[in-house]
C-alpha cells in the first residue's frame, strides 16, 4: 500500500476527510498500547517508534506528537495502578488499549462531547492571555471559564488589579498551531515533552464532585479522531505527573471550591 504524504499538512485549512483516510491507513494505536501493556514502554520497538513518527509527520497538528503519546501512556498507567490499589473495579481497571475511542473529527468541546459515549466527558482546554502571560486552563465538560475563576487565576499570579480585566481567551495573537503545535480541538496540557512549553502557568479547573462519585470518565484527545477514556478521578494526578515530567518549570495552579468560596492552591506536582 502506498502511503500518501501531506508535506504542507499541519495547517488550519487541512482536509479532514483526507487526513482521516491517512489515519486509517496507519496501524491502529491499540497495537502499540497492547505491546506496551505486555512488554512495558521501555520495550518500544523500532517499528513502534517509526509508526509514531509517521503519525506525527502525516497528521501534523491533528495528532499528539509521538513523544507525548508515549509519556501520556506512562503517566496514565501509573494513575490506573494507583487507583486499582485503592478501589478494584473490572471496568475502571481495564487496560489502556481497551480504552481507546474512535469518533468523528471536531474542533470544539461541545461538538466532541456530542460524539462521545454516555458517561464520558470531554476534556476542555483553553488558552488565556493576561497581557504577555500565556496560560492553559484545562477541565472537563463544556463549561466555560467564569469571571470568578479568571479573577482567582490573576490573584494566584499576583497580577495588578488593572491587569485582571485585560485578558483574552483563545487569543488570535497566540494561535494554537503556532503556540502549541496543535489544531483547535487538540489543545491540551499534553504538550511535547522535549520542547519548551512557553507557558506562565497551567491551571486545573474544578468540576462537580458528583461526577467522580458517578464514576464518569474523561476523554483525552490523541488526535481529532481518537480519544483515551480514563476515570475522571485520574485526571488531576495524570496532569500533575505529566506536567512534572514534561515541563517542571511551569507553575501548576489548581482551582477548586469549598462551599461558595473559591480557592486556589499551588500544586506541588506530586501525585
């Protein structure tokens, strides 16, 4: 089979239909994840390395880089192992190669949410600019940033009061392709671990505690057509672990709420 090439492919005007055809010409990630599950990530073969490289070259900014997929797998495995020691559930403990979801492409959280199975929530990440400071804010579901959350972020960064009102969400001055090498709909905290993140901070947004009690899952985008479904309770430790290994110099701030009082904590990058 002749593999089609898209040399100028990583552009916002990409042909999604052609990209999807290219994706399904490639061996599926299930085989990669199954190999890692059986032999460990350290046993990555030259064939797997070549496959991840081809994905990155052919799909460009429509997929996570191979290095990100590999590190994400390692961190997710650690989180699932930790969860299994606390609560055993056959559903929650299914391996990562059994957690891959396929769906149509989308570049908005609300569109992705409509494509996901019941009980699975989209991971939504937006960029926020406070003057020259660029941040990523990530959470679950289709909820939008509130003014109170933006105020708390500014407070955590010790910004002057006048600066608090000078923010832009998904600023055109910082396109996702240029800033993160990701298309809209792919932006996430799982940035390339071998490149400078260029962030002032990563912010973890809160979600209702009842969602975890309901054993909901969160879909983490691997490409515009693939997601990894993980227990929602794993998302915070997953992001902490990934950030600690990929960009330890970036501040990690977690927003939450206690009753009606919002608070923020400076995360220690621990698990």
